């Protein structure tokens, strides 16, 4: 649970409602990482676009290798991935 004010699913409109729906379709629920960014859906959409570009674009590394790198970097930085 975040300490940041968030927009509940039932209160989401426009772009945020779309992002919540996409997240539910992909993850089965709206995860806290998405909720905590809910006050700035335009910024969140840009971050998601960058993440997908980095993780899904061709470039010599498999998706598994990219996830492993992200996991190691997160662990090194003391973050949960």
C-alpha cells in the first residue's frame, strides 16, 4: 500500500481508465506500481511506452535476458522488481 494518494479503479476516467484496463488484462489486476502513478496518467503512459520499448524491441537480447538484467539492477539498488 502506498502512502501517496491514488485514484481508485472506480474513479478512473479517460487515459487512466484505459491504463487500468490494460493492466488488468496483462496482470490480472491493477498493481500498486500503476496505482501510485495514477495522479499523472500522461506521465505514466510515457514511462510505460519507454519500458515497453526497452523490454520488447529487438536488439540482441532476449526478453528473459532483459528481465534478468532489470532484476539484478533492482536488487543492487535495493528495490523490488
